[in-house]
């Protein structure tokens, strides 16, 4: 007698074949046995394929599919593409309605945009550490972070104390991962840091995850404090020998420790949304600058005055060193 055991879900099915086997006495029993064999094999093959096809997408969500990697990722991103296709026309309608309302504030439109994007999973609320924050190319009318404004704000926060209640709706986008968008963002940040001449903390591109379109100077101030002596300082109350003195700053303002530890709460929009709606960052940045209290409003004239002030300061320092 020949014995064969086939494993299935819930136990084993034993099939016996050969002379003297009970199944040989009846053709109906033989057919039933063969059917059981085929069914069991089919179940085993299905389970094997099912297990082999399980994958985790880049965000850790489980999905199942019998497909190669590229097709699987396309299947995962398809729902997001559909969301963007439906969401972008709504956002553009909100922005256009805000522009048409002459003299009206932009904040109601911003609130609608934020609510819509969070509802559709195109944005989320998240605490961002200063060391992961760069500067968006659309920030403040493409002018970026002004180093003197950032230094002045650093002193102002140090004297008044850091409070999340004083933050005015920090918003930004995920940094692009690759391609022309990523190159343009990195080039913009590199130029901003170069022009700052040591008054801003330089964040390496590979560390940047978030690009603010509002409250960029608050992040710059936080990074100035975190940089310590690696960053130049122009205010004696938080500096020593022309360098930021972190211990002095923390003694003046212990509340700096909170954003240094926890980060700053932000609305973070997906990078895919910026790609689908490239005018959105500029709109949000303009809206943010309309209502700034902690930050001064930036204009091209103010930027030129700030640059002149920086140049005069550098000239005086050079003259003092030569003397």
C-alpha cells in the first residue's frame, strides 16, 4: 500500500492508493478522491501565491497583488493621483475666489484649503525639527529668509519667550525627492545661505525634509540658536565675541528648549500636491505674510535696505579688524 499526505488549511488530507485500498472498490469513491486531490492542490497553490504577493508600500501600509514591483507601486499611488485630480480644481477655485474678492483677507481661503487637504490626506499636522527645515523657493515672493530679520527675530523671541500660541499658522511642503524640482529647491537654499554670510545656520540638503512657505524666519531663528557658536550673532544679549552663545540665549529664554526638543507644529502638504498645483505655495506664502505679527512684512524695498545694512555691517567689521 502506498501512502501520501497532502497538507491543507486546517489539517492534512490522507490519500491511500493501491490494491486492497477501500477506494478501489467503487468508481464514485475514486472520482471523489481525485476531486479532493485537485481541490487541495489548488488551495495550496493559492496560499503560496498569496503569501509571495504580500508587500509593504513605502509608508508601511499593507497591500496584496500578483504583480511586479513597478506595477505594484503604480497601484498604490493610483488613489493619490485620483485624489489630486479631484482636489486641485477645488483648490484653484478657492484661490481664484479669494483673488476676485478685492480688498478681502486671504486667511478664510487658507483655512478652507487646509481643511480640504487634511480631509483628503494631501496634508497633515506634524511637529518639524529645525534641523530638517530648509526654505521654499516661493517663500516671501522668492526672496527667501532675510538674515538680519532672522537675527532680529531670534533676539525678539529670546526676550519675549517662545510660545506656540504666537505662531501664525506655519505651513510648508515636503521637499522634492529627485528631479528638476529637487535641484531647484537645493540651489535656492544654497544661494540663500551663501548670501547670509554666516548669519544663518546652513542645513545640508540631505537633512532637509520640510520647506516652509510661512514662518520661515521662526525656523531660521530656532536654527540660529541650535547652531550656537557655529553661527554669527549681531546681538550682544545672545552672542559672545560675534558668535551666537547658546547657553546665554537659553539662560535668557529657557522656553527655547521646547522647539529644540519637540520641533514646531506645522501644516505639511504633500510634495505631490505641489507638483499637481504649483501655484499653491506662492498663494500660501502671500497669505501668511499678510497677517504676520511676529515677522515683519517683506517687500523688495525692505530687502534692499536689509542687504545694504548687512553690507555696511560687514564693512565696519573689516575696518575694525584691519585697525
